[in-house]
């Protein structure tokens, strides 16, 4: 019997360990700009909500409390411009990564089915297809989104189309017009769209739009689902807090499957999410922190001879010195700076590195000084 792990690629971050050791040897210590894990405090009102709900001896529900569903629908309407969203249009999940990895399996996809994702993308989209034994194909976002939509992607047997805007790793944002064309194309060909929008509130030189906006979907959520996370916007990566929103027919099926699998968010975490989604001030404050770090890191990288492409949104700078990404990783490691090699996200990134904004102000200043 073949082990499930045999279907999977080598875990990419293991390859970075030698460079992490080299960077850690710097006299002033490592500046880790690789993984992109939040380092700023969890907002106090969120911590308080978690503590207040700590006495939760019973099992939580997969669908979440009515208060949680109210908080999600309210946020979708207030922040994304979604209309007519009800409890049936939302589903809490245990962080977005588990959903991405297990979605093809939970949708019942397998051999003969195809999952498509951007050619520069979060590696877990491919992992999800592999776990389900489905075929996977990477598409060029700019070509695919151009008018008319769909160029370069065969819809035959295509069952799941992943979008990612703003993009991880490039920070590229799909325009409202591009999203509208893609949604129309997918509906024409009966393809289910899942749009990973976890960085939607972190636009710098662009204003990201959700597939849930009526200008994109024509006022219907049929065949579209968006994925949202509180990890970056609220510093809740340690809480594993995320949710889906969109087509109630799709979410209803996923809800039943996830009930059987016990894929539930803890009760204290649900209470924390209610608090986080109800408060926009902490998001504005966190954006200001990231914006300041982005400005100084961008200037330092440009001054060091880098070229930066896209990066108009998200928590990363997509940078190149027009050499192998691993040469760049090694060069920066000698300066005590650790970044992610671009080929982690696809062969198209082999001459780029991804530089995260998720380091303390003190560590960012250290990186700037070294550059």
C-alpha cells in the first residue's frame, strides 16, 4: 500500500535550513523575512474575547455560533461590498491552509479531474490536488485573465479553478474587469471557482476586489467561493481562524463533510473572531505598521541593486537581481537576512525571492542597515 506522503513533494522549507543557519551566524543575529509569520501582538480586544470564552467545556459546532456567522456576514457586506449574504453563504474553517490542502478531496475530485492554479502560487494548491489524486495544471495569470478570458487553460475535465488575488508570492492584484471575465468564463464552462483572498485588506498600490462583489458576480454567488483568513490582518495565525463565503450549495456540502470529519474551530477562537471582525481600527493600525516596513525595505532593496515586480498588495516584496534565486538567498544569508526562494512557488519564480514584511521594526531596521 502506497503511503499518502508518497504523493507529495519534498516540504519546501526544509531546503532553506542551511541558509537559515548561515544567516543566524551573523553577529547581530538573523533577520527572518522568509515565512511571513506575524510578529506583532494579538489585539487586546481579541485576547479579551478569547479569555472570556475560555470556560467552554462543550463541543463547538462546525458551522460556528450564530454570533460568528453574524460577524462574518456583517464583515462581508461592510468591507467587501457583498450583498444578500446569509448564514447559508458562510462556513468557518480551521485556518485556510487545511481547506486548501483538503478541498479537492472534500469535493470528491480524483483521477480524471483537473485542478488549476496560478503558475506562481502557494504550494498547497498543488498539494491539495495530489492528495486527491487529481490532475493539476498551472496557468499564467496575465494570459488567462486577459480579454477574452480563458486563454491558455483547457476547460475539459477542469473541476476546480483557484484564483489568488492579491497573490502570494507576487502581490499581483486582479482587476475588477479581469475577475468579472474569469467568473463569466468559469460559469460558461461549469468550473467551480475558489478565490483565495487572504490578503485582500493589504492593498498598497491597488485596491483589491473580491469575487463576492456584485460588479464581479452579477449579484449571484453561483459557482464561486472566496477564502478569507484572520492570520495576517489581525495577527491570528496562532489561532487558526478563517472562513469561506459564497455559493450556499457548495458550502452546504462541505459543511456536511466537515461535520463528519470533526473539522471545527474551537469555541474560544470563534469568540475571538467575532471580536476581530467587528473592529476595523486594529486592522488600520496593523496596515500602518506593514506600510512603514514596506517603504524602508523596498528602498533598501532597490538601493542594493534589486528590481521589484508587482508587489502592489499583500505582505511581500517580489524581488530579483536577475540571477538564480538560490544565489540571491545565499547572498542575503551572508548578510544575516533570510528570504524565501522564488522557485518554492513555481519554476517561473526561479530568478526571484519573496521578502516578507513580517519582522519587528527593530529587525527591519537591522536588515535595512545591512543592505
